[in-house]
């Protein structure tokens, strides 16, 4: 397999040429790929698509603001060991600390029997120390388990995808050690390609009117959380599932199922008010 031409998209992921290039060059250079973009642009789904296309296992590390790096590497289950030593009804040797070491998500990626895709999702939630220390580990492809004085070395270098919603800046050292790609929100023409993948038999008039309505709603100035691609897909499902839905109503400015598109009360209220107050088109 040519490393520069390895990933070509997946069954339900529409891939643009520039993104395909940066994915494949990142794999060839064995560098993490940092993806930025607003929620719903397909950053997380890209890792799933790579795993599907290249037939690799996918390991997902969902970063939390309170997370410590060691939690992503391994956990030492002291509580279970204490209970086992007190009650003695276990087949494990309580004197063997290693029996109570459980790999975290990065640890699992390092110890996997075959190369895998490691998705580190929403890295911007973590503090700067977590970010920089994590990339030290990923650069060296090893980490130490202090409790048993053991170094875990990666059996295979994983394909590393890191996502950020750009809620806060990442450190310069972190940025310097990654390749980068910004996934812009799809333009209407590209969105139609995405819809076609999810709805191969969709009526063309319904698709065109749904896309036109969707982008008009996204452009409302008063909206805080704009609907993303997944909301559009679910909204089209809702329209198709409703036997009473008529395309002419949508053309005339009636927008059913706003609750599928808008998940915040204030956005729902504002969108409903705006669609009643003026025609969008």
C-alpha cells in the first residue's frame, strides 16, 4: 500500500482532495494530524472513516477538562487490590501490582497487536501541560509505569488524529509538532454530495429546498449554535418520515421540526420567531 495514497474516503464520508492529501502525508511522515473547525464539520468522523477505509481498529480518547495525562496512559486500581488483600477471594496475586494495572486509551493504542487509529477528541479542553506532555509521549512512542518501574513501548505507531473546536488556543510547541488542517463548514454544493451519500434515492427538489432552507437558517444573526451537518441529515429524515409533509409548504417558508435543527431553547425561539416574521427566501 502506497502511504501517500492510502486513504480515499469511506462509505459514508465524503472527502475533499486537500483533506485526503494531508491525511496521507501525515501517515507517511508519522505525525499527528490536528483538525480544527466548528462542531459538525466531520472532524471526529474522519477518524472513523480512516479506520473503516484502512481496516484498522479505532481507539477514542475523549478529553475532559479535569483529565490527567496518566489517566490516558494507564490506571493503577488500588481499590480493587486493597479489597482483594482484605477478603482474599481472588485468583490474582495481590503482591503483583502489575495485575492491577489497566491500560488507558493511549496505552491500549501502544500495546495493540496491530496498527490502529488513535482519535484524541477535543484536545482544547485540556490544559497546556496535558497537551505538551501528551505529545512528548506520542513523539517518543513510550511511557513509564512508575508503580512497577516499567517502560511501555509502542508495538506499532498509531495513526493519530487530534481534534479541536478552537475554544481556546493551543500552545506553540503543541502546534509545531502536528500537521494541521482546518475543516471549513461545507458549501451548499459539497453539502449536496454529503446528502447524496446518506440519501441515495432522495428527491432532487426536496434536497435542493432542504439545503436552501438550512443555509438560510444558519445565516440568522441571532442564532448562537448554528445547526451542523448531522442536524441537517436528521432533519431530512424527519421530513421524509412525515406522511403529511408537503414540499410546497417548505417553499412557502414554513419550517417544520425546528427542534431537530436547534438544540438550545433561545435558538429555537429565535428561529421560530424569524421564520414567522419574514420569509427566508
